[in-house]
C-alpha cells in the first residue's frame, strides 16, 4: 500500500486514480467528522463530497503530503461547520419552513451520536486515530503506514485513546 505522501505526489503528477485511493482511505473518517457536526447522514454525505472536491482543488497547496489525513479532516470540520451555519441561518430566516421539515431518516440514535461526540472530544490526534481505526476500518499495520509511525507506537497511541474515550463515556453516563 502506498503512503499518503506517495499518493499525493502521484496526484500532483496528474494521475487522478491516486486521489481515488486517498478518498477510499479517508472517506469514512471525513463522513464521521461531518456526521458528528451535522447530525444527519444525508447532509454528511453531501459534505463529504464537497470536502473531497475542495481537497482536490487545494491539493497543490498541501505543504506536507504525508499529513493528508489530518489536513482533509480539518477541511471536513470547516465544511460541516459552514453547512451547519448556512442551515441555521436559513431556518432562522424562514421559521415556518423549520417547523415543516420532517425528521430525516439519517438521524443518528442518541447512543451513536454520544459515541461520535466522545470521539470528537478527544485531542485531535487521538480522534483521528480512532476515526481511522474504527470508522474507516484500517488495521494497526495500515495505520502505521498511513501515519508514518511504527506499529508499536500506533498500538500504544490507540491504547491511550481507548482509555481516554472510556473515561469520557463513563463520565457522560453519570
């Protein structure tokens, strides 16, 4: 499997297929970030598409190709916040529409929403690691390659993130 840096460099040489690999690698993580902010599956799908369009257009400005994952995650956060602000402004300007809008099929259960919120409340590096591991379903070896770290380091960081996540979830139950 090619590293993020190799895939970005390949993209910049004009090979769009490499960007497809980056999308497949980070799509679930990006969607999880958008879902956490927007709380709606369908809107998070739209946001995810917009994020990758922006990432493609801004790819030449990425200074450290090895950090594509954290970079695209930041784009996702900003994009979802922008969408949420636009939606809120629209509903404030049109209150009769906000009452008429049906609940979407894409709503998360309160348990899943709480889990995603807990993950996103972790420090950024730990949230990214947990998102890649469980939302994008990468194994530890893949994570080590993606993040350019040793398997031992990733295992230790995952352990710390699990411990912190457990603490957050237990605190929220009380």
